[in-house]
C-alpha cells in the first residue's frame, strides 16, 4: 500500500502517508521553516510554504537537490546550505531567532542535537517533525529496529526532547517500516 501511495504521489516527501496528510492540513502558505536532511521534502515544503532553510551534509546529494530546486525556480523560497562538518551543521540553528520558525523537520544527521536546539526556535503552534522517530524514541512500534528504551549514550538529547514536548499535541504515525512523529507546540 505504501509503495502504491509513493507511486501515485511521487512528489510527496519520504515521510509516512499519514504524516504527509497531517502536515498538509497544518501548514500554511505563509509559513517559514527549516529542515535537516533534504530531498523530496525540500521541494514539497517549497511548494507549500513561504520560505525554507534546508541543511544537507552530503555534497553529492546537495548538488542533486540543488539542481531540482533550480529547475523548479525555488531558489528564492529555499535557502539551501551544504554543511559537511557536523559542528557547523548543527550550528546553523544558532542563526535563527527564538520563536521564528513555523515548522522544523529533522531527517538528517545529528537528529537529537538538532531537534533539541530547534525547540526554542519554534513559534507557538509551530510544528516539529522527526522522521524515523522509532529509531530514537521508545515506542511500541512494530517497525524494524524500533527502540523500547533510551540508550545511555544517545538518549540524553531525546530524553530532554521528550520531557520538553510532554504537554505538546503529538501525532505518532507509521507505515510499518518507519515512523514519523509530529509535535505541535502549545
């Protein structure tokens, strides 16, 4: 079923079908956002929202997506950044004002560090999206490699994220292979 959905909706980001449907309802054409990890989501957000900062670590993939951005005339809407150094990658968040983002997608490297640093950057009613959340947040998900408890080494950021978003509205979605979680900041 997921493959059929991806074939019919080939322009949709590689998130769960349900999360794409939820985001389609929550996003507005005036929204500004940031994403870590680029691809179909970059083009999809550029089409749906006013402005996107997109941060990519892989040079080959960056060049591929950059060509797509240019071919679709999205250069004005997308501030596309290549950062192969992980310190610089995460530091892109420091360029943002607090309460300045309507949405943030974390689907790249250093997910815990990025998600944690993005929390204060979200406006009230801002949206935080974590793809492959089942690999980082404990759940009862049946998706492969889902974790049941935090790992001491990698869990600190995720524990803090879970604590700080405890009162936020949350949508946990799955396609049976991977899970996408969406939080809405109060």
